[in-house]
C-alpha cells in the first residue's frame, strides 16, 4: 500500500468517525450538501478530507490544537478549496 493511499484511508477514517459521532454536525451536513450538488460519496469525502488535512497539518507542524471554527468555516466553503 502506498503512503498516499494509507494517508487517505486515515483521513477517511477520521471523517467516518465524525459522521458516526455527528461531531461536528457540519461534517454530515457538508457531506449531504455536496452529494446534493452532484458529487459522488467518494469525491465529497475527498473534499472534506482537504479540510481535515489542514487541521492535521497545523496540529503536527505548528503544535496547535484542532481549530474547529476554521474547520467548520472551510467545510461550509466547499467545494471551494480551503486555503486557511
């Protein structure tokens, strides 16, 4: 298994856990919205994964805590790619 595939699986697992716990609820709302906009489930999760990746990067690289406010803001802006 390639590194990118392993990383994607881990990010998808985070998304799955958020959906199951409905925490934050914006993850599920975003998934549903993106699917209504025509994205298939896999692509919608990839888009959400971009937002997850930003938070993971900030935690690891900068030692900052998970920024839920920024995460939700980025979710709401999808499918526009998150830059923050």
